[in-house]
C-alpha cells in the first residue's frame, strides 16, 4: 500500500471523513433503489467502505488489485456479507450480474478508465466520484492521472454507456455528500443505457440541463484570451500584434475594457457601469471621456457585458453574475470592470490569459486606483484553477515591471535565482551588498509614482 495513495486505518474513525461520507451516502441511495441488493465495491482498498455497505444490509463483492490491501481488509473489515477478491478492475465483469456498482477514488488513478467503466456494465446502476478539476485542479498529483470537470466526467460516463441522472458533490475533506454542490469532489448517480444512445459524444451544447447539475456548464469558449485595459502596457500589445501581423497569432480572442473596445477591434467588450448612471455623469461633464464613450456604445455590435443592459444600447448583454459566482466558489469581490472580465474568463474555462494595460501606475494610485488588489486577487484565483497567466514586462500588475530579485520582500542581502517550475523549483541565494538607508526608506514611501524609473522614461 503506497504511502498517500490509500486511506489506511484499522477502524472507520481513522479514515478521513469525506471518504467515509461517500459510502454512508451510497448506502442511503442504494437502500432506496435496491435494498439488500448485490453491490460491487470497485478498488475497495482496505475495506472500510465495503464494511459500511455490508453493515447497511448489502451483499458486497469488494475488489482490489493489491494483495496487501485485500489482506488488510480481511483482517480489519471482515463481514459475513463481504467477499474480498484480488482482481484487476478491468476484469470486474467476471464476477457476474450485480444490482449496483460503487466506484469512489478510482477513476482519476487510471490512465485509461474506459476499460473499467465498460466492465461495470455488469450493473445497471453506478455511483462514482472524481476530483473536480474546476475546484481541485490537477497539479501532477502523485497517483492521479487527471481530474475532471462536470462535462468531462459526464462525457466519460456517456462514452462508456452510462447516463448521469443525479449530481452530488462535496466541498472539502470534512464534507458530507450534498446535492447540487460543485465542490472539491464530483459525485454522480448514473444508470446504464443502451449503447445506441451513447454513440455520439456528449458536448456542452447537448449536455442535459433537466437534472440537478452543480451548475450549468459554460458555453464552449476560447482557450487563449487577451484582455485590454487603457494603461501604458497597452502600447506593448499593439507593438507585439503589429509585428505578428494578426491578433489571432497571439490569442483566440481579444476582450476590451470600456473605451478600449472603440480603439482596438475586440471580440467582446466589458462595461460594467450602469449606462443610465453614465448618462448622468456625461450630462454633468459634456466634454469628459464618459460623454465621448456613450455614443459609440450605442452603435457597437457587442457583445458588451454590463450590469444592467438598456434597449438604447443594443450591443449590451447582461453579465452572467450568478453563473460566474457559482463557477468561482462564490467569491463576492468585484470593484472594477477588469476584475469582472478576469472572472468571466475563469467561468469560460480559458486556459491562457494575457492582460495588457492593467497597470494601475497612475499618479496618486495609492489612494485613487484601488482596483489593482481586486484584479490581482482574480488573477491568483485564475492561476489556482490552472490558467496560465502571461504578463507583459511593462505592467506594474503583479510587479512584473520590477526585476525578479525585487519581488521578494526581506531578501535585501542576497540575490535570488529560481530554476524549474510546476513543483520542481530550486532556489539559489548569492550574497550581495545591502541597499543604503536612503534606498530602504524610499521603498517604504508609497506616496510617489510606483512605476520604475526606466519605465517612466519609455
């Protein structure tokens, strides 16, 4: 039994709560659908789950390929209604007809899980779980080959002859299984269907919405997106795409914030301010930038995502706030249009994000530009979801315009060099001279423009 691969303990109280919760939940579900029936526990491990099912009155065939695990199960979780079998999961069909199959903490461990799921056609009902890629992104976790989104998990089951009829989930390692929860773990109740019904692959457009989904899957969207603000690093975007000859060589789509969408051709625009409020501002200042922006907003083809659309602005569409919140752990923190755009990219499942012009490098930004913290929060959230973030070196966002050694507070006496990535980083320290007292004090003075001197001159 490999360290970290299995939950191991001589008593159920020694097993992590979310693991035992899945089996207690399964016992309740199966008691309604096939009380006292025959159940196969796939990859049973040390047997704690099989024991829970047997205690609930089921006849359990518990299968695992590990001789050591099965021996442990027989010693600590023996039961008259359990038959422990050492067998590869792909050969489950050899055990004969079952009333149901339970497959927890298994699919993510298999490079090609189709063979296992095909063998589970011995049962008309399947209860299965996988880690949720949207809440628990795969980061080369030891023993795991991948994690799954809701659509990917449903598609895999569909491909192997099962149709999801109920969606459940768990938020964390201490959580019970609950309905309509899009949490760390996805749990599905699926029924076996005729192969003729699963010949065509499941797509987002055909994904069923008449069952209890954790949330509706996002529409099929771009994989790489550049989001443009009006800060100085926008000029770098123009320079780069001009050299490439097309924005499509850089990314799939370009999104513009506010006035950018009237300056650069954009696939989508974001203007979260209520246009009726903007009209009041324009009336109060007819020569200002808001007054200049409103006329083209009325003629822009859209989509322009906004808080409250208005018929005078036909290109405007309502920002899907509820869907975004449900897809993003209900993070209620938006104080700028830029933050909404980044969160929307997370919702769409974008794989690469390129922010340009998100600089927050204006004079007096220490009290006038509070949006930077919110945007950086959402970029961090996106990175945690596995989205690649490519920052232009000209932006002050994430301190990208500063040399790498200046981004580590407290290491004034050494130069830091980092090599590797994705969990295999190494750090090297090389001694260097300490800064002067004047240089140190200047770093603590946030009342001045924070963009480095060499960028102010460009």
